[in-house]
DNA sequence: CAAAACACCGTAAACGTTTACAGAAATGTG
DNA sequence: CACATTTCTGTAAACGTTTACGGTGTTTTG
C-alpha cells in the first residue's frame, strides 16, 4: 500500500524524461538503449500503469456498466454470464449495478453516466417510464437496453419476443389437449407483464379457445407470491388443466401449491414457466419453459455496445432474439411425473 | 454524447473562478450570492462531476472489485447479493471479475490493483497457491479473502467452517440410521475440496463408522460430472444408503442419477448437498443442504473491507461464519419422497 | 565539408478536479 | 477614520498520464 511508482519515478531512475518513459511503455519508436533502461527501471520498481490518470487523459475508462434489475434473478445472471466474457475479451471491465427495479435508481444510473466513470451501459429495466426515455435521449454515453423501447429512442435495443414465446407455450399445451389454460402473471405495468398478458390472450384466441378473465391471476415475479396466486386461481377455477406462468419462479411456486393440493403435474395440471433458468432444469418435475434467450440477449447486447464504442455514431439498432420452447416433464412427463 | 460541461464551463458562465465552483459543489463555506450563481449555472448546464478527475486528485475511486471464481455459481451469487447493498450504501461501486478459477487470472486481478482503479478487493479463490500469497503480501490495495488463507498472510479473511458443516451433515445421516455414507467431492487440490474431504473422514470416525475409500468419488463441482461420479459410486457400492455431496450442484446430479437408477430419495438413499443455494429449495425432493453461510460471508467481507478502507492500517482480522444444516426432503421426506 | 534529412528526446501543456496560499473585500474595533 | 479581523475569492500547483512541438545530435547527401 506504499506510494506506488509512477512514470516520474521511472524517469528519474532511468535517467530519461517522462515522455520517453511513456513512449517506451506504449511501444512508440524509441532508441533501443532507452527502451532497455526504461524497461529495466519499470521492472525493478514493479511499475503498473495508473488507470485513472490514463482514463483522464484518454477520455476512455475501459469500463462498462451493467445495470440489472435484481442480482438475485437468474435471468439477469444468465445475461451477465454472457456479457462478461465478451467485454473482458475486448479489454473492458464490468461495473455492476443492482437497481432492484426501482425507477429512481435506474434514473440515477443513467444520470451517473455524466460522471464518465464508464464508456457505456447495458441496462435491463423492468419498466420503461417517460423519465427513462428522457434520460436515454440525453445520456452522456452509449446505452444498450435489453428489453423493449419505443421506436425512435436513440439507443441500441435487444428484444425478446415474448409474444411468440407465449404462443409457443400455449400451442404446445393446446396440442396436448389442454383446454382450461390459466395464466399467472406479474404486474401489468411492467414491460414483461404487459407483453406476456397480451400475448396470452392473443395465443388463446389463435387456438380457438375462449378467453376467460377468471383464468388470469396477477401477482409479482417471485415464488411465494406466485404460489399464492396459483392457490387463488385453483379455488376459482377447479377444472384448470394447465398453467402458463410468466416466469420460472412463479412456476416453482405453482409446483409447490399444486403438490400441496394433491394435483399431479402434468397429469392433472401441466405447467409451463418462462426464461428457462437453471431452476427449470433443477426442479422436479423438471419444468417446461419458454427460453427467451437471456444468454443470447446478453451476448448480443455486449456486442452491440462494443461495436458502438469502437465505431462511434450510427443508427440505433434493434436485435430481436427468437424464443424457444424447452419441453420437460412438467408438461409431458407422464412416465415419471408424479405426486 | 456532446462534450460535457466542466467546472471551467460553469466558472465562465457564473463569472467566478474554478476554485469557487469547486467549493460550492463541495459545500465549503462560500458567500450566498456566489453559491446561487454557481448552482444556477450548474443546473442550466446539466453539470455532473467527472469521477475520473476527482479520483485522480483524491486518490480514491470509490470502486471496489469483487473477483468471483465463476459467475454461474449460485454460492458466489449469494455473496454478491449481500456485498452489493453494503458497498452501495457506503457509496462504492462494484467492479466484477470472473476468473473461472484460473490461477493466472486471479493473479492478474491482484496485479491490476496496481492500476488503482479500485480502492479494494474482495476475492474468493478456489485454490490458494504460493503465487497468490506472494501477490497478497505486496498487494497495492486492501484485500479481503473469502476462503481460508494461511496464518500471517496480511489480509482480512472470512472463513466458512466446512469441517463443522460436514460433521453436522454426517451426524444427521447417522442419527437417521444410515451407515453406508458415500461422499462425492470436487478436486482435492482446491481449498473446499481438501477441507470437505478431510472433514468427511473425521466426521465418520467421530460417529464410529469405518472409513472406506471406496465410498469416496472425486469429480468436479458441477452437476453433470457430479452425476457421473454418483453413477460410478453406485456401481462400486450397491448398498450405499446416503450421499454427502460437496456442493448442491453435485447433489442435483446425484438426484438425477438416483432417479434414473430407480433408487428412492430419501428412502433408499438420503442425499445432502452443500452451500444451501436456491437450487436446493427448488429441487424435488428438496435438498437437505449444509449452509456455509455464503450470504453472511459476503456481508462480512464487505464490512471488513469498508472498515479497512475507512480506518486504514490495522491487524488483519479473521471472521469465521458458522455452518448450519438446513433439513429438507432429501433426507427426511418420507411422506412425500418419490420415485 | 556544408547542408539537408532524420531519429530521438525533453519541455510543456492538457485532461478535470481539489486545495494551499495569498490577496481582496467586507466587517469589526478603537 | 485608521487599523485589525474576518470572510471570501482567485491563482497556481498538483494528481499521473499522453502527446504536440521544437531542439539536439547523428547520419545522409550533393
């Protein structure tokens, strides 16, 4: 923790100017003799370049921020897992923010871009409000949003297609002969909540199934509340034979409650989750889940950001990642499904 | 992305010197009139303090690095989840590193402390080598290690007590009447692998059970390989009646394989995991698991680091977090344990 | 051998802050 | 009103780099 060596220390020891030291360290053309002296001095002193000073001068921090709604949510984790190596390979460090989906915190993060401690930001907000859009329009560094943002917002955007995702799931359930398909959703004022709710209605109708608002129950996006929502739904609709859950955590809550109620999964009630997190494979019965490509979205977001950092201004781009239905035992596991 | 306003821009507009601007912005005593002018100018220009310049001058970055072995591992995630709010509340940002447990990467992270882009580091290495110790001794910023480090290493240290943890589990299994208790462990050259392996032998003997090396199978710390290890173990020891797994992922692999082999959990084989991750509660049967207090360790590490950052030099401290056995269905779930 | 060309190097300015110091303005005191 | 205090402000230096520019010293050229 002693005062570290600087370029000046090296210059003195090597008997050259700081400019020469800098040149040697950056590989600019220099006399062999000087290179040798500088390298030797740097080596002996254990010199390491000061990133802060370098950033100040170069106006590049080689840091990128990732603002996730919730450190605990496996979907964001899956994104992070892909973002990390892409950015690392390009020489960027990741600064992590957890906003707990609080709008004020997200605005703070956008505002803090003005501090210029990062070169760019990847953000995945749960809600997109007017203030978000306003901040995005004046952001002081490039931003990539994972999630949907209105046309014309000047940021790169990576979208999931939850509409198609829900349709895949409903079609699957319909094909299995299910006709009373309930939905447990998160708050409708969130982007995913709104999209998934609308998609559910649309998909039902595409199958020729009537939409019955009794079939829909709203909670939050977590396991405990998801379970409570399912309990309420079961009470109201005893002949329920399938459940579309707005994410995997809700689906786990559903499994808990169904098991407690003595309903067999999938024989009595088939369950589909969403996000295809690690939990889906870990649960038992394992969970059929709609993968919205969290991993792919993370990767795409990192690549978009890098591209923008390297090539500067250009049209905002939108990448849509197609969903995929991962079928597991909670819909088709007759042989091994059980109480 | 236009050139942002600086202290100089404000000074010009307000008709004062940059020193006055800085004073106002930092709340140092200033004439009311000046405060007003500066605030107004700052407001109009949308000024935000440049964190890089400030860091350079103050020699404080208000950033802390967290180096986790693997972004995908839920145990590290649990730590992160606790570290995050503690540091955030104290005004620190988190820079995330994923070292994939590669020693060279960990050394790199330690080395990069010399760049002074962070004020401190929390690191959780899987192995601690001589090079680690050497780098730790000369680290250019305070470091807190989560995991065990030899006496005398000049860093704060937060330890789990896996020895007691394993003992809790083995005692539990023994009390349930199990006598052929196998162990599936990770590599013995990792710190956790070594500790857990030794603790297993010790705990068996404390119960008066003979140690049989056939009962131990080594793999890695992941699900697939864990499953393979269990399969091998079952082949070799058909009368196995309990399994101590070195972490939850291995235990999930065990559940997969036991189910496929038609062994009932827990009736035929009881299974205990370790780390008590979210997966343990999600699996079915839910997994009895030894909590090594990942969350508590994360919190303790963050607090140690903050304390050190605020109060400077002092004796290195060691905090040990006691383990806790979380009993679930995989050892005692007769009523609902399944095929 | 003088002049031109070149290779290398050092000085100094800049990045955007904070802060020690001294000078100016305002206030208090006799 | 002269002076001593106090309060406020501006100048300049510093943090550790990068880099434009001009000056040496060496080599090439006619």
